[in-house]
């Protein structure tokens, strides 16, 4: 039987075959000369990483690293609450040993059902030095920064989840004047809702006189390439889950680059809600399920 030689023997053979040089090297900051961001993505999500790559490729010296966590195919308050046990494990998978400036939890409805304080507790347990955000945290920071007071909420969610959104948003000082929903629970199919459907929904609800901004909720909805066009059609700000969280993560990381091609929000600096003493703030007025 043929036996392989030892690693030492192979090394000796290599030195005999040709000169072998151990090269000196120096290290720089790598991909994250300015900041490193961790992103927790639901297993079912087809959209978030694509949209973050599209947006953040415009920012030099920034790297983001994603980890997936288990998630339900069908979205309900109960199935969203059940995800809580897997958050910390997903954060543990984010480039161990690499310091992260920000950790973002990528589920809008899940954050509302579980509670921002509980979600951030799991993120900070694994990454105590990182600042934290979520889509709803970022959206509220963005709405306040834009001066929005009465919004139209566009979502794919069923009525029970939309009711939780309204309570959460209004408890944070923004009135939900209108809700328009695709009323669909299957996350994989929500990711396939097309541009025309989204544009029609946004313009239909957002053009009302009692609305001064539109929030399109859900990380599965494909919004980043639509936002600027629909804002110009409406003459009002439009923010979405993925774009708002990308903006907020940048500002939390101390990156103030203006990226107007992705919407009005990306022209905004870090305001009191986006970069104060506790920029990964919790929504103190309303903690669903905090008892």
C-alpha cells in the first residue's frame, strides 16, 4: 500500500526542488478601514443582503458581514416571537474576533413583536461594544430626522401585525394616518411582489393630503431601487426597512456620507435619534411583551 510522506518530508522535498522564501508582510485595516457592521438576516429573506450590497458599495472603507438565523415561512405574532431564542446564536457567527461597530437585526415585524429592548439585549450579550439597530428602530430615527408627523404605512402583513405596527409607531410620536397592506403571510412570496405593485401602493396611500411621509415596512420588499423615483413622483419622503437600517447603521458607525441616489433619508446627517449618546436607543414608550 502506498503511504503518503509526512508534512516535514514534503517541506524538505520542496526546498530541494526550488528556492523557498518566507515573505515578510505588513497588515492594514483590511476591508473595514472606516467601519465594520454585522447583519443578522432571517433564513427566509431574499432581499436584504442584495439591497445592502447595492447601497453600501458606494461607501469606501466599509464592510458588512451577514449571518443567517432560523425563521418561519409564514409570518404571525406567534412565529415571530419564537425566533427570539436564535438571535444570540446568529450574532455569535458574525466574524468572531473582528470588532464590529454596529450590529443590525434584520426583521421589522420580529423586532416589534419580541421588543427592541429584548432584541438589543441579545445583540449586546454577544457584542457588548457594538451599537445596535433594527429596521423599526432605524425607521423611527429616520422619520423623526425627516420631520415626519403623519405617515402612510405600506406593508405585506396581516391585520394583527399591522395593528402592532400602528401602536408601536404612534407610541413613538408619529401618527399612522393610513395603512395599506398586501395582506400576505408567506415571506418567500412577499419577496416577489413586483415594482409596479409597490409603486401603485405607495403613490395611492402617500398622495393623501393628510400624509407627509411613507414607511414601507418589511425587509423582504424590494424597495431600494424604487425609492428615489417614487419620492420624486410624490414630492414626499419614502423610507423602507432595508434602506432605513442601512442609513442608520452608517450613522451609528460614524459614517456621514451623503448618498442621495438612495432617497432623501440618505441626505440626512446623524441627528439626535441617529447618533446621540445612546444612538442604538430603545423605544421607551412602548415595549410589546416586556412584562
